[in-house]
C-alpha cells in the first residue's frame, strides 16, 4: 500500500526537504498555515473526514499533513472531476486507496450522481450512538481547485460555499448544516510547504492546484506535453489534428503552435501562448480522460525519493565528520 503520510511524518524528512531535489514552488499563503493549525483543533470534534481529491492526480492531490493528523478517523476520499480522468486507472486508484481499512472512496463529477451516496456513506460509517445527538459532524477538506465548494453547494442544495476555477478561493472555516443528520465543517484548501516529489509538484501545477504565478507556465506545458506523448499519444494527436507525432515535447509544442497560430514576428513560436493553450486543454478535459499517475508509478517515484534522501543524509553526515576531524 502506498503510504502518503511517509513524506511528512518523519521530522528528519522535513529537515531534508530543503536539500532533496524538488520542484521549487514558492507559494504557501498565510491562511494555509493557519488552516493547518485549525485542522488539529477541529479533528477531535468531528466524526468523519471527507477529503476531496482530483481524480486526475489521486495521489498528488492528497495532503500528507491531513493524513498524518487524522490517524484512524473514518475517511471518505472523493475522487472529484472523474469525468476528466481515465476510468481504468481510476478503478486502480480506488482499490489502492481502500487498502487502508479506514478509507472509503467515491467518484464524483458535475452530474451530481454521487451526492446522495456521500450522505449515505457518512451515516453508514458512523455507528448509532445512544446518549448523543444523531447529528454526524464531517470535516471536509481538499487542496485548492479540486471542486470542494461545488460539492458542498450540491450537498446543501443551495449556494453556500464560494466557487471559482482557481486556487485558494475558500479562506475561512465555516459550518454548514446539510440536513438534520449531517453538518459539514468546511476548511480552506491547503497545500504543504515542501513538495518533495517534483513530479507531484508539476502535476499539481498542471491541474491548477497551484497559482500560475508560482511556477513558469512553459515549464508546466513541457511537462504536460512530455506526459501526453508518453502516455496518451492518440489523445493529443486527435486533439490537435496532427498527421504524426513529434518525438520531443518541445517539438510537440512547436507543431501545436503552428496549428493554432501562436507565431510572433519572424515566424518564431510564441511559447507562452501555446503553453497557455496546452495547459488550459488539460484542465478543461480537452484530452478526453487523462490520469497523470498510476499506483505503480508513484511507488517508483517514492522509492527514488527515499534513495535521494539517504544519499543526501550520507553526504551531510560525511561533511559533519570531516569538520569534526579538523
């Protein structure tokens, strides 16, 4: 089973995070720091945790800080935007996530077919209590731009939570009575300070969980183009009506740019403009069902990350030993 909390729970790992190769995302607003402190205060008061994930990045959109503090609290992981994901890989991820006996998963999209299931699952996971109210208190959380507010509004049947297709819309905690038997405690969308796995960082940026000002758009587009060439070549060929696929991500962006008129004076490619098109197409579902990670792939990446940690730690210890000898 993939343990998503491992990269956060070890204090040594936190210290090493500044030296391990990782994507450099300098975006951790103050309200996120405050929200993480509130998580710890709220958790003893709730019966169940609902974590909204992006179905295109089921692992990378989990918050390791939340995982480390919820411990054995019953949890529903909602794989939202499932209509934008790859159905086959989504089934693999549900099986992987439910290896944790405290976790149940649901897929969800804008059609709203899962909303009744969410209410029912909240009730079924919490046993009847004799000397207490029948009200179930559920904390709902999720990283920015996973559609958490849309789910809340659908559950409530009215517009309560502010929505928007950008990161960090919800900034304050609020309590929402969904029914006489279910109250949601909404929390701001939060990331974590150190994203050690650089591939996870790029996936978060590509799907819009991180503000576009935090990382170069052309870097994101190159990552997306390389991923699509390797994993969904037919999808991208169809999207841009390409006669044949180029071999590299740069060549792909150049071909798309000429197809879409992203050319500046002198016949040069406007990489900023074509990058915006490619990233926008990924976010809006223009590539016809894409999942950007598999359980097997994540295990490999985490193994490589652990090897890097060990290597960096050995180098650090060697330097310390050398200084002591002097």
